[in-house]
C-alpha cells in the first residue's frame, strides 16, 4: 500500500468550521497526539509568519463545536476530536465512502459527556480502492441544550476520481456557455 | 410557544402533499418512468409562452408545445431525523429559463421562462421533433446553479424528444436519482432544489416588500463532489455549505453530507449574501455553534440568517440538517421554540438569541412576551436602516433600527429581547441605542462591557481579552468608538499576545494592521464629527486573560 502523501504521512488539519477557505487562525500549540489540556496556559503569541484570519472569513453553516484533526497513513487514520464546548450524549461515527472499507474502528464511540477542550482519539484501519474514496467522521451531541452535529471528510487518492455517469454530459450552449446536461427521468 | 396542534399539522401536511404529489407523478410517467410524453398536463393557464421558428425538415405550420416542469424534493423527517425518500414531493420548477431545441439539429428555436406553477408553452414552426433544455437558472431574480467541479457549467435538464403537433404536451420531471438505497441515476433534482429554495427566498421579498429589492445576479455552486473538506473547490473540497463573499457553495456528497434538500441551510447561506448585498454584513465569519458566546457581529449575522430561513420558509420553522450514509442521520431545531435557559448562554452575543428575537419580531403576536409583528417588510426595513449606522451590525443596531421604524412598538420589542434575560451575565437589556448603551450582561467576560469603549485622542486604554481556540468569540474582540476631528489619527497596540487593529467607518474598513504580533499601528485621516469604530481582535488560543494597551494619538 502506498502512502497518501509524498512524505509518507500527512497531517490534515481539518478546519473546524468547514467554511473557511484560505487563511486560518493559528492552530492551538499542542504537541502531536497531545490534547490542548496538556498545553501551556501562558499567553502565547503566534509564531512569526503563521497565517491567521484576516478582518473576515467566509460564513459557514452552523455545526457542533468540534475540531477534527486526522493523521492519515497507509490504511490507517488517527482522528483527534477536540471539543470546543461542554457537551452530552456524544456519538462519534467513522465510515468509508466510495469503496473505502473500515477494517477496524467502525463501531461508534459514545461519551455521556465531554468538557470544553477535551480530546477524544479514534483510530481506524481501512482498505481503500485505487480510485478516490473518502473517510468520513460525524460528531454528534447536545451542546448547551441544543442538538448539533459536525461532519468532516478526508479524501484518499485525491484527484483519481472514477468517471461516473451521474454528473451529466458537458456541452456548450448556443450562447457559448458551458452546461452540464442531465437527462430527465 | 406554538401549540402541539400546529406541530402536528406541520409534520402531517408534507405527507399529505407528498402523497398527492406522488399520485400526480405516477399519472405523468410512462412505462419507463419518463414523464416526458403526451401526458395529461396540469399546466396553468397563466403559463409563460414564447414563439419561434426554425429547424430543417419540418413543415411551415404552427405548432404548440406546453407542459409543466417539476422536480422531486426529499423532505426531512424530524422524528427519525433523516431524509425521507418514502415521502418525496413533486414541486414546480418556478421561473426557470426554458429553451426549445430542434431535436434533429440541436438548434435553439425559442426560449421562455416557466411560471410559478412550473408551466411553460411555446408556439413555433418548422421542427418536426423538439426537446427542452431546462436551465437551473432564473431571470427575475437572476439565480444560477453551476457545477464548481466541472468548469462552472450551468446545470441543464434535457427532456425526451416530442413530436411537433398543433397542441403537444410535454411534462418534464427532474428526479432525485434515488433507487431506494443509493443515488444510481443522475441527480437532476438537486440543482433545481437549490434553485427553487433561492427563488422562494427572493420572491418573498420581491412580492411582499415595497419597493421591491433590486437583486443582483447570484451564483450557487453545487456538485455531487462537494464535501466537507478543506482544499480545492474545483475538486469539491468546499469545507461546508457557505457564502464566500461572492458566491454560495452547497454540499452534495452522497453518504457524507448533502444539503440540497436541507432548505433552511440554503436559505441561511443565501441570507448571508442577502445581508451583505441589501443590508450590511460586518461579520468576521469563522466557526460558530448555537451556544457559542460570539463576537456580536458574528452572532447577529448567523442568528439573523437562521431566523431568515424560518421566515422565508414559514410555516416550516424547523431548521434541519441531514448527513451520513444514505442521508439517514441529522438533527433539527425549531426556531420558534424559544429557550432562555441560562445553559444556552443567551444574550446579545448569542446567535440563538438573535434568531429567536428576529423571528419573533417577524411572526404574529403568539406568545406572552411576543406581542409584536413587523412582518417581512418590517424585518427588511430595519436591515436597510441598520445599513447606514456608524456602529457595527449587531443586535443593538438592528433592534435600534427596528424601534426607529416602529416607535409605537418599542415596549413590545423590549419585551421580546428581555425574554432572554437569564442571569446577571446572560441576557439582553432593553436596547437603548445602536451602541448597546447601559447593557449590563457581560457573557462572563467583564472586558466586554461597555459594548463600545469611548476612545479619545491623547489617551491610552487597556482592553481586557480572554483567549479561545477561535478568534471570533466575544472574549477576543473589543470595540472602541472614536470621533474624528479632521486630523490624522494613529492607534497603536502593545500586547504579549497577537492582536489585530482595524478601523471602520459605517462598516467599511478604513485601515487595518494584522501582523502576527501584539504590536500594531494604524493611521487614518479622520473626518471631523464622523464616528469611527476600532476593532481590537485577539488571537490567543489559550483560555487565559490578557490585555492590550491601546494608545490613540495624532
């Protein structure tokens, strides 16, 4: 099996709000595999040169206050779920899409309650096809009395997408515009 | 509170409608499931019509083709919390651009738009066989749904071929592509579902506000590849459904997270565009959840947009979000179900409070504390009034604008906001003005009060911040109001943590310093008598208190 990145292991920092494109606030200064609870509580200035948010960022749909960091290696993923608020009735589910099959770690992880800043780690083993597939994670729970969820996905073999017939046929219309033609059913 | 009776109706009505709709679909389909040939049409007599000629090989006699356009909509089951493919509804494709194509040559003969019943008609000559191209695009307002993973191609649904006749009928259905367990056919319904939700949203304002808003063109990006992953949008890695400041992106990845049938999400994101385009959006964006104690610009923007989803889709006030394998999971929250429990962190910094306030200001006087109803026109008018305020767009400037427009309802408006007073730290005092003057609820961060600090040239101030993983929280943002004196004004900061300084004039960025340190400096030429707002934004990620020394000088 081959590694997902050239280096052999890549840490994909999934943006919590999903809707931010580009610059992000500096990541919490946590060590690899550690939790934010273990980090220093002294005021920290971001490292010079670190990208951060500008005056405004894109909006995003409401989601559970959760950050998911994935460390992906060949056939394995270590997911670090960090909660941004106290919560209860937490369920963490991981599943494969587009042919990716979980060999280990498919059972949902439940937590009666979590604390703000708490980290929950989930490790999975999987078989991925040669074509593009996805590892998805959903964190669901009740936060400050309201049920919320957060879904994130991580692409395996990105760009190697199988050609399907579900997207319609690409054409150009009378006005010269590209159109995606779908047959009515 | 709404009654149990109305809840039952809300949950039962879609079933009744879908049952009726499925009956209609069944009546239109042929043996192959196609809805395209000579079905008995339910076309409205007010259908849009167009004429044209063309096509080789046909006869020079008058032909007419008419019919209805519809798409399948999958409702959300709020009890089982999933998309319910067993109750698919057939909805009209409204206001869409329709082109008549010569089936033999692919030449375009004529074009028109469907009406609000989804009906269309063409009168033409020449072509012996024709077909339709139905664009996921409307003209009034100008809305387009494109595939961001395929060169921004506009989605078009092509009908089957029809023989030309004196009065031919051709109904066209955009189906979901769902086979009972998965999407195995083209998901033609999805882009039309996104389009229709946006069209409904815009029409509410076009039809109920006078003068109607002038909507500029807007593009939606939807794709079966759009998934919740950061990366290249051209590959579908859009992060989540969002408004990027110009266009909207909607999730569509099957078995992961699809939003095309989560109408409230589409309206919510459309609301961000609406807010920015016709009102003013000072939000700094970023991550947010319903219980967060947010920068009040973020809280207002997110809360207003969620309220707008309930307003536009009224009486469907339940915000829903489906996800997971077979879209069989999700959650829902009823915007009309007010909750002022202190555990929800209610206040002027809460998007949940804002959504509850705005929706109750809109709807009828149906709760003991809610005796005000300004309707959709009142909601819009306040947005327009708020646009010109020198303060930021927060619940303070919005409610102050609403009171300004409806002075007779001021006491009732106060009753709505006061409902959320849960404790000394959490709630909203009666809103006196756009600046939040005399607000006493700090959200647990004493440095947040007063909402706007008074900044005078020649003085220095220490602002108190508290770190958080996110920089768009109340604890990481402090506002300072500065009156211009006609001279250049310099503001500097000194802090052990990274902070940014930004100066705004009525929401427009005048100058900013966002270097990665606590030492910032901005200078701007001030206009005498003009009020500027300085934003001090912190980026410390640890939950500790820290300060920033702010000096204002010439």
